[in-house]
């Protein structure tokens, strides 16, 4: 329990689990070893978040736990990504996990649409380029992959919009985590539908994924919500 309350000690534990899982993935049998090491990555984050979170909203707490839960299910199913049904279930788990991250990132602060334009353009170009590269090999997976990429970019947009509602440290930590997630998703999709061992995917996917989840959870735990001073101005006027 002490390890989970200390960020430094937990970080050492977490990255030790991540490295062990990569070693297992490269050199040991999937059954039973990866059924132990891979789920431990997200399970450790669930316990760490549960103990250290400072959520003021029960709803946001539930969103975060559900996000990690669905990522955990996705991780387990994707251990057997060569089995069509399990691969589809794994993608569904990740889609739901990203959606609940999106719900957790949302805030009530106003934003100007012009601020969102650059990230929308990036997301559109990203999806277009990736789909163009893998289109011939997608077959019946076109809609699931398109949905997955769309939700991934939606999560990126909502992480971007947190800037108006949270402190800079939390904003940057989560933002960098989401960018690591985009890299992991890109390599995973290209390795599955374009070229085997793309960008050393056996190592890079789980490495970037593990780092992204760590940074997102850390950023959420450290989040300090900005107070909208305009609310107080409105109150003073009414008084």
C-alpha cells in the first residue's frame, strides 16, 4: 500500500512491470505469462488512481475507472489479436476506453471554435493518411478501424480543450500522454494492416501505450481545476 501512495516508488514499480511485459512478449510463451504481465500494467494504474485521486466529481471518478477497465479488457483480448473475434473485441474495449477518457476530459468552460480548428484539421489529415495507407488491406475492418481512429482523434481534441479549465502541469502531462497514445495507435494499426513489424511494433506499441496510460493517470491525479472568475463577477453584480 505504501508503494501505491508514493509516486516515485509507484513509478519504479510501474515501469518495471512494463519492461517485464515487453521481455515476456519478446521471449516467453503468451500462455500463461502475458496473461499475468500485460493486465498488471493497467491494474496497477487502477489501484494507484483509486488511492491517490482528488476528484471532486463522482461522475469523473467513475468515467476514469471505466476508461481503465475497458482498456484492461482490450489488453486481454488483444493478446490474441490474430483471432478475428478477439481482435474485434479488443478494438471495442479500446474504443470504449477512449470514449470514457473523452468524457473525463470534458469541462464546462467556454472555448472559441477558432481554437479548435488547427486540431480538427490535423485529425482529418491524420485519419485520411492512415486510411489511405491501409485501405487495400482492411477488408471488413474498414468501419471498425475508421471508428477507432475517429474516437482516438476525438480524445485528442478533448485533451486539447482541457487547457481552459485546468492547470498547466496537468494539461501538459495528459496532452503528452495522449500524443504517446496516438503514436501507439498508429504503429499498431499500420503493423496490423500494412506491414508486419512496422517500426518494431512488438516493442514500440506496448512501450508507447504504457507510457501514455501512465502520463494520463498522473496528469489527472495532479489536476487542479481553474476557477472561473466570471462566476464571482456575476454574483457581485447581482448583490
